[in-house]
C-alpha cells in the first residue's frame, strides 16, 4: 500500500490543502486517510475563513454515497428514546455551503473530487441541483474507475478494486436515473467483465447484480456471456474458498441471469444443491448437527427447483438418518424480582376475580368465559409489537418444528413473529391462568359439571339446534353437534374430577381422548357454521373438489365480517398454521406425545368452543 502520510504542519493555506487533494485524493480515499487530513487542517487553521472552508470540505467527505443514495452519519444523544439525528444533513445544508460546493466542482480536476462534488449537488434540494451535475459526475466516475484499475496495475493493492466496486454501483444507478452516457457505461461494464484479467470475481458479481437491478438500461443481450464468469470462477475453485457467498448471493445472481436470458436454470439449482450438500458434509461437530440439517434442507429445496427427484430423495434419506442426532441448546431467561412481583399481583387479581365469578350460577360463568379482558386483543398487541425492534432482524432465523423439520416460510416476517410471540405470552400468562382457576376450582367445588356445561350449550347456542343434510342417496340426515362433542366434554370433566378429588397423589389425568376428539370436531363445527350461513365450504385442489380446512373458512370474507376480529385471531392461533399452536395439524398427523396432551390445550379448546357457539343463528340469518 502506498503511503499517504502527510505532515499537516507543511500545509499552510487552504490552497495547499486543495493541491494535496488533487494529487493524492485517490490514495487518501483508498487508505481511509482523507477525513483525518481534513480534520487536522481545520483544527490548525488560523483564520475563521479557512476553518469554515475546511469544515465545508470535510462535510463533503462525511457523506456516504451508495448507488444513487446519500447517507449521513446517524447518532442519538440518548435523551429522547427513538430520536436519531443526522450529520451533516443535506437538506439543511446552508446556501453558502452549496455555493462552496459549486465552486469546488468547477475548479477541481481530480475525477474523485469531481465525482463526489457533482453527485452531492445532484442530490441537493430543488433550486440547487441540475442535470448538468449528474452528467459531470457520470463523466468523472468513468475516469475515476479507470484510474483505480490503473492504480491496481501499479501497486496490486486489493483495496483499489473495492473502490472500483463502489464507484461502479454509484455510476450505474446514476446513469439509470438520468439516462445519459448509457453506451459508455455499457462499454465500461463489458471491459470490466470480460477484458481486464485482474478484476476479481466479487467485483464482477457486484457489477452484474447492479446491472440486473437497472433493467431500464441493461437488457437481456447485455448478459449473454455473463454466466461464463460464474462457470470460470467455480472451475478455479472459488466455490470452496467463498462457499458462504456462493450459497447466499452468487448462485442467486446466476439464477436471475439465467432467467433473464431465458437460459437453463436447472444447472444452477443443481450446483447450488451440490454446494449445500458439501456444506452439510463439512459439519462434523455434534453441537452443529442442526446446521448440517439446515444445509441438507436447503439442498432439497435447490434440487426440487432443479427437478432433480433422484438427488432430492437421497438427501431426504440423509435428513431422516440425521434427525436423531440433532439437539438444540436450551436457554433459560431469568425474570427480575420486579417482574416476578408484578406477575404475583396479576395472579392474585385473577384468583380473586375467579373466586367471585364462581359464586354466580353456572350459565353466568360460562357466558363470562365467552369474552373478557383475559383474552388477548389483536389490535392492542399489534400496536405494541409495531413499536418493538427485534434483535432477530439482524440474523437469519431458522425455525424447527417439534419433529425437527425446518420451516422455510418466507412470508413469516419478523413483525409477524413478534406479534405471535406477544400473543402467546398473553395467552400463557393471563388467559390460561384465568381458565385454569375457573374450570379447575369450579369442578373441584362442584359448581361446574359436564351436565350444566352441555345444558348451557344446548339451551343458549346454535350447537343445540339440529341441522339437516342430504346424503348421496337423497336421504335426509339430522345432525346435532351436541351428540358429537359431548363425549369429549364428559371425558374432560371426569378426568379433572378424578384428579382433583383423588386420594392418590400419583394419579395422572389423561386428556388424549378429549383433546383429539374436540380438536377434530372443531373443524367440523366451523365448516357447518359456514354452511348454515350459505358460505361455500368446498375448494378446488389438485385431486379435485374437496372440503375446506379451517384456515380456508377463517379467511373467508363473509366469515370475517360475521366474526369478531379478536375471535378470528384466537381461532387462527389455535387451529391455523400461522405461528400459533396449529392444533389441527399436530393432532391430525399424530405429532403430539403424551405430555403434550395437557390442561392448557383442552382449556383453550373449551374456550374456543363457547366462543364459536356464541354466534347464535336464527331463522332470519
């Protein structure tokens, strides 16, 4: 690296400073020295005029230019949470500062200075900016990029090409914005991609990526030979050295190029799958088997996109063999004394309220459980989580289900994850406490029984109303849902009675039958409710017409207008695959073990049952 060390004591005037910038701006930018020199001169300047000129010059180099965007340094004093200030602020730049910038743009000769001054002027407010500034900046960038390439030929400093990559990004986005000197930019891109041997692959990739993003100037014909660059890099062994970049960036760009030129994407998806397999095979430490599983899962997706059924099947077998070895470290978050105290206050409040509630008749108790503050509000939680910055936004989040399968839901954005996390916390800390204290104490004291629960449903809800269906033979069938859900209800009450009244402390209640039965019946209840409203419950699938699942019914516009928004959210949390419990799927596919069949689930099911039952249907509906 060439030295740009400057003895600032030898710089006596602002003109001396300008001379140094003209001579060494490229080297000082490459070596990250330029702002140090400007600060040092400003601090030693004697007159106020020279200090001000040096300050304006310094501020020109405090902006970061990426593409066609200009960024200032951001900072916060910490006095007002969430308030972030910027320095310098281009919109608030003084008229005198812009006048200085214009003067420098006409006097400077160095292409780096010209590119920066004119680019900043082009991004200035109306009344200051002119298209001539953009044109001058483009001309300077074209010369500057060649200067950095020539500088590499002299000293072989890799930072030269890092600067080339940045300047190409600025140039392309600027040209795409004003659409001048398009031919010159395309000629430069062609030379960088194919004719200058010293250009590293990462610079070529960055250039191609920005060309793809600027489709108003770069057409498919401009990418005709681009894929040969990727093949050459792989042939040179760069795939092993830069595997992470290939897996998470380079292959994606190659696939986009193949699509743009209507080429074969399968070869690239196969190569992507092969590299994911190589990454998996490189993981041998027991504590990193989850990463091995993730790489295999990514390989399967790549082979699926390639239409390579054979390799996909082979990797699926490897995943099956690997799953028993996958273990995730458990992390325990301790609550503070203040949080524990607040939780105890809440628990005492819930206990007192439930004790008072159980003094009321059973039908009043059940009616009270239909709605209340102890159920989460979708709107409130959405507003709370919208203000929260998630630390997971900075990372790639890998989600495992209970069977060690990896979820690849690209629509599951961080805000949605935060919402369901907060929603679940409310359910666990408040809703379930309330339901537990009401049902368990109510059953223990004899206030709540399966008889008065079923009687409440029969006398006060649509579940007790018969429904007529016609079968394929033309016979009319009378359906009464109480006859179908009563076995699950009775089993729950008897299990709890046996448990709370048992003299044997070793007795363990079994909620498998009631949870399995009621979960599957709930889908039928939703479907029948829609039928009674005249809402279609059939959808077209790959195998023809089939009955809608619960998530399809809950997404129906008519159903959404009929149901309360908080009830729909509660139903989706329990039964749909949107970040909640997904009960229907887990039970239908036998994913639960014995310990998963607990009081929490049956209490939430009973709450969902009476919430659905409250939407009583009359003859006029």
